[in-house]
C-alpha cells in the first residue's frame, strides 16, 4: 500500500523541528561549558577540582599558563 505524499510533509516538519531543537540544546550546553561537551556523573572530587581550576585560572573549563591566582589572593 503506497504512502500518500501528504503524510511526508508533516513527517518532514516534525523531523526538522526535532533536529533544530536538539541542535540548539547541544549548542547552548557547549556554550555554557566554553566549547567543550557537558560533563556527566561528576562526584565531589570533580566539583572540587573545577572550583580549584576556576580560582587558579579564571575558567573551570580551560587550563592556562598565566597565573591569575595572585590577583585574587
């Protein structure tokens, strides 16, 4: 039994909307994490290391050779 072409238009719209929302969600999560993929299943140790990196380098996602800690302490 052939599929009528009228059914393909809503199918294409629904597929496009799921693709757009998924892409925007991924983009916003990466933007919040400075371009890196989001972290999953972080324990207390990981959170402490992120806080330490934030204090030392000014960013919790990137490592830096510049020493910013003297400005904050």
